[in-house]
């Protein structure tokens, strides 16, 4: 018999080296972490914290587009930091500092003056007068004037801004300020101060309390006490206070009671109509001070 060559013993298969995964954005970086959504390998620089595990940059960006933005109660983006309130505080304080340095010039050129508006067409006074206050030369009352208004803005403004949203709160403040100036135009002569806007905020706080089902008696007491002070303390423009209060109530009602369907458009139209009504009042009606001249 012919002998067969011996069969060498079989060797177990040796597995080849597996490819090490690398980051899909940085191929030079090894990683064993994958995105929870697309499962692509991601390095530490490309990881973003997710509710479970990590996600890549693209998946986080895509997911952010589908997340519904939080909104304020009556529309607009949710407010974390009341930036409009703080901006108004800063603007009033800066204006007071400038006014203190150039008292006579600033008051003469920018205070609310019904004759200057009605006869000479100096319309800017309807707005600028709401950012001025009695200067230091008025003594203690001059300081008390801006301190009270700024305290009220600081205390009430953030709450209203969070309820209404920053843009709507800014509209409420400015329309109330103009409403106070229009009342001064019709029934007064000269006035300065943010009181019209502040009283507009008082009125808005009452409307929003009612709309949300809160007890409004505390707000009514606040308004009542300030109305009494308005008529007891000499030198206070009751016209500006009353005009701002009424305007604030109307604006807040338009914002708070607008139906959810087409809310933004309805609120915009309402604010535009109120603004137009205030402008037309000044344009069509002469001030009583001018008639008595």
C-alpha cells in the first residue's frame, strides 16, 4: 500500500482585527459612543446631553426645530428675565440723570405741554414727557416722584411682563404713557412723569387678575389709595393718572380677552386701533388750555 502523507493538524481560525469606530465628524478620533437617535459614532466634542444618553450635534439641532416654544399666558414667548421692565427702569433713571444736569433745557423741550403740542405740533412731547420726572430742584417731592414710579415699575412690571410677554408688555406701557399724555393734553397744561404708564399697569393688573380668576381686591385697594393720593397731594397731574389708568384697562382687556384663534392678529389690530384713537384725539381736538387763551 502506498502510504499517505500525514495530514497536519487543523489550526483554529484566527479572527482578523475589527475596525475601531471613529467619530463621524472627526475621523481621526476613536470612540465607542453612539448617538441615541442616528447611532453614528460621536466623540466627546460632538456629544450633547439628551434625556437618555447622548445625541450628535445634527440630531440636537433637528430636534430643537420640532420642540414647541413655551409661551406666555396671553401669547408671545415665555419670559424668564423681564428685559423690557429692566430696560424701562434704566431709561427712566438715565433720563432723570440727564434732566438733573440740564433741568431747564430738558423740561422746556421735552415735558408734556398741551399748548406746545396743540398749537406748535410738538408731538414728541406725548412720549418724552412720560420719561421725565420732577428734578432735584423740586426738593423732596422731586426725589419721591421718580422713586415711587420706579418702585412700582420694579414691583409690578416683571409679573405683567411674564403674563403678557415682553412685546405686549412694552406695548401696554407705551400706550398707557401716551394715554396719560393725551389726557394732559385735553384737560391740563404741563406735566412730566411715568405715572400715566404706572397707572396703566395698575389697571392692567386688575384686568389680568379678573381674567385669571384671582381675587382683585388687593389691586383695587392699591388703585384706590393712589387715586386718593393723586387728589390730596398738590402738584400731581390727575389727568395723566386717569388717562393712563383708563388706557391701561382697555389695552389689557384687548390683550387678555382676545380669543386663542388668531390671537396675535387680533391683539395687533386692537393695539393699532387704540394707538390710532389716541393720535386722532390729539389731531382733531384742541386742548382746553388753548381755548382759554
